[in-house]
C-alpha cells in the first residue's frame, strides 16, 4: 500500500506530526513524499485515516495499491524495511545497554520504570517489524534479563522448594471445579489447563470442594491446586506440570501481580488486562460464559506475547515477497 502526500508550509508542525505518525505505523519512504506498507487491510485503514489527517491539515493525500514502484524491486522494498527496523533495534540496544550499565562502577538493580519504558518501545518495534529484521533476539534477551534484575528481592523463606512434577497425561479428559465468579487467576488457570494440560477439560463451579466429587479443584481454599507460598494458582500449575514457555512466564508475572497484589514484577500490560477482567466480571452474569470469555482473553494475550508475531514476521520474510506494482487506483 502506498501513501502519496503533500503538506502545506504552514503550520510548521504539520510535517513533524505526520512524520511521527508514519514512524508509528512503520511506513518507509520509497520516493519523495511517497510511503509504503506491506499490503493488508490494516495498512489500508492506517493510511486512509492518516490521509484524512493530512487533508485536515490543509494538505493532499492519495492512498493506492501497487505492484511495483518505478524501478524499485520487491526485494529492494523488503530490504528497506529490514534495514530501517534493524537500525531502530540498534538504537534501542544502545539505550538498553546504557540503562543496564553499572553506575559509577556499582552494579545496582535497574530502575523498573525505565525497564518498562524500554519494553514498550521494543514491543512497538516488534509490531512494525514486518520482515524479521536482525537485532530482535539480542534485545529480547537483554530486556528479559533487565526485567529479572529489576524485580524486588524476595527473601528466600518466602518461596517454597520446587514442587513435585506432574504429567498432563494423568489428567486427560477430567472435570475441574473452582469457585463461582471467576477472576484473573481462575481465568488464566482454566486457560492454562485447556492449553497445556487437558484439552478436553470441562469446568464446574462450587462454593467448596466435595470429598465425593471426582472433579479436580483449582483456586479453591484448602484443596486441589491453589496458592503455594507466594505463588498464585496459575504459577503453581505451570510449575507442577513443567510448562516452560516464555509467553506463559510473562503471563504468570501479569497474573501474579494482579492476583497477589504485591507489585513484584510490574509488567507493563497488567493494568490493562486487569481492567478487562473486571469489565468481563461486571458485564457477564453467567459463570460458565464468564469463564469461557476469560479463557478466550488469555488465549489472545498469550498469542500476542508469544511466538505468534515472530512467526508471522518470519513467514512474511520467507514466503514470496508481496508485489508492489504500478499504481492501481
């Protein structure tokens, strides 16, 4: 998708405003005042709305699809995207290393607020890295280490020794029971059960577990899978079943802070997810439907946090490159 634009000389800040929006969208210039994005419905929407903004500033904008741009090849355009994103990753890497460097020779815990800001910049870059530019993996590794280093130190006595490992095959096709009106820990735990432990799991609700019921309790007081030490139910399930997944770990930090409320990890997405959880609880009366929507929420967050975006970018980089062909109104 191409956006061709003309802006008036005044107001002078119009050009800066439009340039910043183009940077946010991930567009790159292929000619003077002509910008390109990989063709998609989202690109059409983004360029169309930006075109409206340009019109409102007294300029002119045209959005169109193309199969080629003069003598510029598809490979040249893809490489332009990759170079632009690689440079942005390199610039961010400088800032990350600076924030992680010892101050005056003393290694101190990184400032959690700065780490969150760096993570937000990185996450945005990932969303506009359409062709798997180099530099992402190194940044992810350094940021993850900074996030671990920024966490408050927890006294050793607050964490129990590793919990006994269980096997998912021993829990196949079971019924699981939890308390009515599920919230963040039970949403996430039910999602984890369905995703990694028992794909055929069914769920029921009860005020307290029954000794005569074969259902497996979770996040219930004094029975089944629940909080252990300072860990919430989601963390306990992930540990007990040996689930080693980077996105699950990031979800665990979100769920922990929202459920335990000790602000240990302070993940950037926690307030937003907490708000959505409370909105679901307020909007949905039926517990089964509430849990269903909670599971769907955490599936979406898992895909967003995990390898989904990266696989999409890598697929885009290895499949036949999109055709950006001559102007087609």
